[in-house]
């Protein structure tokens, strides 16, 4: 409740400040802060990369230019998959990344982005804000010298691009697939050989045949990356990423040095970017999907047999992860309890509404 009150007040206050075109009094009396932000993403992916730029612009505008965050694309300061380390050791003050890239350090990182058959974007926000998720992650990240803030969500993703059709579970055996995060462990149990590659390295690997399949985000980004040029079959849904969240990682010492007003502005700007990213993907994906299909892409749904096998494999992976990581077990139990309650509600209202709306084309 306190966070919601803050965001409402902050939004109204910032609107007045920007409309007046002047910096608030506290910003005028506070010293300048200049940070570098290392992103995990290339500039060409204007939505997933753009969330960090959106956040940085809002921070600058709300402080009259006193708090400046310069955004660097993946590889400009550190490689895209090393953002966590760069923030942790102070190479940069902050970074924008997908936490599940770092599940190799602790499986708990995966829960802060997405796990197979986890939360949707709306459910993730609800759990983080009202279900205790954010508090659990803040406790976890202290051990890595990091203060985390949710800063982006793609919404439900696609299931990726394949050179051959997937008609049964056995078709996955031996498939070399670029798949991010913890989902690779589940795919491994189905016979897939998972590969974790940063965005800029995926297309060359698929083109050369180093990998046989790839998942990234959805139609808008996948079209930009050109996967349709080298793989014909496009599967859905991305059951491993129902609502993957991105984070702003802030070096804990840098966070603690910030004036309280700047901390509040940064948090509010990250939540704005969270909404911005999801809205932009929802706006851009429909037209991109139409273009892909018109260009020859073969849209396919995963067979139910494959989905069921994946769900069972995921449960086995979570059991193993919980035995190795107390942090994973603690956060996972909180998330699953919240998810199951959410499913009861979404089945009644959201699904009922969606089922009708998806069928109105047949009404004359």
C-alpha cells in the first residue's frame, strides 16, 4: 500500500514539475550524480534496450538534469552476460539485465525473471508489489552487493524458431537450442542441448548451423534479428517465459549514497519503464507476427504431449534446485503459492473474457 501511494503521489508530482519546466527545490540544492549503466542488450532492439533509456530520461527530467544515467549497450563496457559482475564489483554503478542469465551462480536468480510455467506479467507485478516477492529478492541481492528494481517485462513470449517441425517430444532429442536462463535445464531433460548466447551472437550461430533452434522474445524483436530468414517454423507459446521481468541492478554502495529523493525518483522511473516496455511489445507484436506469416513463416502450436512432458520435467528441476539452493526454495514456495491463487482468479474473469473475445469473429 505504501508503494502504491508513493507511485501515485510521485506521478502527480512529477507531472507538475515537468509541466512547469523547472527542477524541484531538492534537485536544485542536491549535487550532481552521473552514473554509467551497462545493458545486456544491443541498441537495435529498441524496446528491450529502450526501457533503460526511458528510465534514464525520466530520472534526468525529474531532477532537472542533476541525476544523469548514461546507457551503454551490451559489449560497450562489458559483455551482455557480465552485467551482474560489473555492477557487483563497481565497474559500473548500475546495469539493466535479465536476472535469469545468472542462474549458474544460484538458481534463485531465475525466479526474478521467469521460470517455466511461472507467472504472467500482471501476476509478476502483483507478487512483487503485494505478495512479498520484492522483499525476498532484496534480501537475496544484498549478498551480491546489489539493490534490485523491476524495470521491464516483455509479456508472454513465443516458443522460438526451429529448422524442423516438433511433432512429438522425441523430436527435441539432440536439438542444439539457444534458450535463455533456467529453462535450459528443463529442456535438457527433454533431450535438448541448451546454449546460452547474448542477442548479438544468436543469428550467426543459427545461420552457420552451430545451433538448430532459437528462442528470443517475440515477433517484433525476432523479426529485427532475422531469425525467419534461417528457420521456417515458429512455435508458441513460450511456456518457459509467461511474463519475464528485467531488473535494474544498482551497486549497493552507490544506492546508499543517493539522496532519498533520488532513490524514490529512480524507483518510480523503473516502474514507469516496466509499464512502457510491456505496452510497446503489446503494441508492436501483432503487426510483426502478420508480416512474418505473410513472408512464409510457418506458425505452429507445441503439441500438448510436449507441454505436459515439459511441465513434469520442470517440477523435477525445481525439486533439484530447491535441494541445492535454500534461497531458491524459499522464493519459489512464495511464488508458487501466489501463482496458484492467481490462477483461480484468472480462470474466472480473464479466461472467460478472453475466450469470448477470441471467438467473436464467428459471430455474424
